[in-house]
């Protein structure tokens, strides 16, 4: 299962569309992943820091290798993010709940990236953790 492979094998996650507002899903997911051993990197050009971590204006400005690009943007804004994810050598793109872009998913897969669409990274991690504990 793609979700399981990503969650088990990849640790550095760029959160595109991260918000500093704790009521926003992107902030809650980033905080959860951060608290579960993932290296989260916020991507939001309008903010300097989120959860005490430097926020970058785009994927290309991040100075370290990214495993997963977790996308919190509208479906029609996904393609340029996927193109940038390919360019920086990310290993996977994860489109959060409600985000579906088949064309961008196909482009990512063609470039060798793993793809998840319309699923929450936090919920999938929680589900896998529950399954492991039973």
C-alpha cells in the first residue's frame, strides 16, 4: 500500500500551504507529524515560522532533501507544486482530503514519484498505528 510505504519509509515532509493557525488542518497535521518523528518543513511564502520551524516560500528554496510533499492547496493549484516536487527530487506527493488532480498525479507517477490523493496524512498514520497495535 502506497500510504504505508510513504509513512514508514519517508521522514522529511514539506507541508505546502502550511498555516500558523492551530485551528487550520494544515497546522494540525504538521504538528501531529512533527510529534510523531517526522521532520516537517512548512512552505508558506507569507509566514517566517510555523511551529517554531522556518517556513519557506517554495519547495526549491528548501536547503535539504524532501521525501514527501504534502499538499494543502486547491486541486487546481496542484500541478505547479507537483512540477516543483519533481524538479527537487521528492519521492512522493500527498494530496490531502478533498484534493484531487488526476493530471498532476499522472505527471508525478510518470516521473517516478509515489502519489496519494484525497487522503489525510495524519488520519492514515493514525489508522496504521491502530492496525499495528491490534
